C-alpha cells in the first residue's frame, strides 16, 4: 500500500520532532541550569512550531484521506485503522488553531510551569496568579477554536482528555461517589507517622524505585528515573519511557508513587509497535483509561498485603524500615484526610478529585474569580475532608496541572478509579484470586493479562469500548464503592 508507506515516512518525521521536544521538556523540568531556562523554552517553542506545521499541513491532510479512502485500507488491522482515523480527527481540529496563537500558547505554558515551581516554593500565589490568568484565558480560546459551537466549553475540554465524557455524565458519577464515600471517611489517625524518622539519599530512592518497577513488570532497559517536585511519567518514544518523582522521606508515599507511575510506564511499554509508530502520545483522549492502570497498580495491587509478602524483606532493607509487615500495611492503608492529593490514601483521594473538578467547572463557567480561588479551594477542603489549609502552596498551587493548561485532566483520575473497580471481576474470573497471585509473587501474570487485554491496543479504542469488552457493562461506581465500603467501613 503505497499511500500507507508514504504516511509512515511522514509519521516518522513527526515522531522525531516530538521525541526531541519531549527530551527538551524533560531537561527543562529535571536538569536545566536556572539561567538557561528561557533559552530552552525558546528552543522548545521552535520545535513545537515545526511540529505544528507538520501536523496541520495540507499535504498531511490529503495523505491521511488518501490512506483512509484506499481500497486496501479495510485490510489493515482494525486497531491500526482506528489510529489513522484518529490522526485525521486531530488534524482537522488542529487546523482550526492559528499558528501564531499556538506558538504563544505553548511558550506561555512552559513559562507558567517555571513560575508555578518558584511560586509554590515561595508560597506566593500573587506571583503565579497573572500567569494562571493568562493560561486560563488562552486555554478558553484554544478550545473555542476547536469547537466554536459548543454551549459548554468545559465539555469540549473533558472530551479532549476522555472521549465521550461530559459534565452531565461526570456529575452523576461523582455525585454517586460522594454519597457513598463521605459517610465512611474517618477524620482520626490511628498512627503517629512523625514518630518514625526516615532519611534517604536520592540514590537510595532511585535504587528502590528501580527494584519496585522491575518487580511489577516495567522494563528499565527502556526507561529512566529522575527527581522532580511533582511525580510524572513521560513517553519520549516507545523505547524511552521516563519516570520522575519527588524526593521524600515518607516511605509510604514513596512506594505508592513509584508503583503508580510504574503502571503508566508499563502501559506505554506494551503498546504494539505497529500502533506506536503513528504517534508518540499513543493514548490521546484516553487519559482516564491510562490513569485507571496506574491506580490499579498503586491501590488494588500495591496496598494489598499479599503484594508485599514476596518482597518486603528486600524493601525494608532498602528503606531502612524497622517495622513488621503488618504495621507497614496498616499505615499504607490508613484512610485519614491529607492536605496533599498525591500523598492521600485511595479513599480520600476521590474527594480531592471531586473538589478540583468542581472548581475547574466553576472557572470555565465564569462562576469564580482568580481572587476567590484560594478561599473556594480552602472551603471545599474543609467541607469534604475536614482539613484547614494553612497556605496556598499546600492548597490550590500544590498541583502542576493548571500551570501547564491541563484543565479537564483531573476528572480522569477518579474516572480511572471507577474503572478499576470494574476490572477486578474479569481479571479474577480469568486468572484466579488476586490475593493468591500476589502472595506467590506472580504479579507479572497480572501485568501480562492487562497488556494483552488493554495495553497492546494503546489508544485504538475508547475507554467505554474497552470496559464493554472486558466487563460487558456500562460505567458504574458500584464496584469500586462496594470495594471501599467493604475495606474501610469496619
């Protein structure tokens, strides 16, 4: 198929530019000298412009249409057909965005991210606020270009992260979650974590992270680990998946963070090669499905005592833990509200996401001003979790997402948690008890099963299609809510 070969050559050029941008972004976050930050921002903007030109050229649009209309197109694997059709859809959306606007938007987000980093460190919301204002305004304009006819701009943003998702659907799911979870959230701690003194070097944490990642099935020959204030996983290309995490002396937060990011990395490493060659970002519009897998590893597997039985001796040595496994697990599973989302347990975490969703919805419905944001944030923290927020660094500036214009992303975390509850039954039906698999050190059997049924398809199918295929049902909060009630209502 001549047209397909031509498309793949063009996609390789796109991939090379994207790979360069991803590496430069990693450098900007992880290791660039302070005085070189602006130089790197300008360099990234140059490559972003080149990428945008490639992804919106008339030649590219004609090429995609030629491949799709070719008589041999139907002979291509269905998942690959879906990928090519998705490329055309993204092409048609990006063509609506003016180049000069796009360049300014990308540059602003890179600069805003650096300002957020400093503002958070200084606890200075006033420093960050002007950049947040600009990011919000330009994000609104970005999505107006994509869909100027929508009566709900935030719906357009939600759909950009999770295909088919709307406020109407999320409002129902999240309201159901609130009703089920708020009654079982405890406000009292059974442990005194501050009595335990832990101090780790960066290298000790990196060594332990590598051990945990390899244990769950992440290929460290195709991965790299770095230190950054906010944990994240970045796909450079299919053979280069990078994981970053913040230095911490809290071993419980550390292990759950690593296992979480490992779930993201495993997903990306197991997408079939013929699909990965079309895009570096292979899960466009399926972020909730991706988050479901990172949270499945972190919570459903990683908070289960059986996960740790085969490896606890090694982990306790690496992290200098003078704790019996039973106490380690008790602290790992304690459900007490925490001011920080990333350090929260699996139950109260849900309320962190609902809070952020409700605030984002208010921002893009023009129901709250930037001056009112801190108070709104703090009030919801008190209402939902009984927490008094003492500063903005631990409040509305704690997350990186808004500085990068990722409005609409937060709901995917809780949607992913909802999906997790639904995935337990089919996995146990096909493989047997998760407890037995974990207790006998066979976690890679679970990884292989998920790779075969979810990861290899990448972004070829929507989350609802994958759930229908695996669970034979529509999205429901009942499985995960039942799981939480059984675990935490005792």
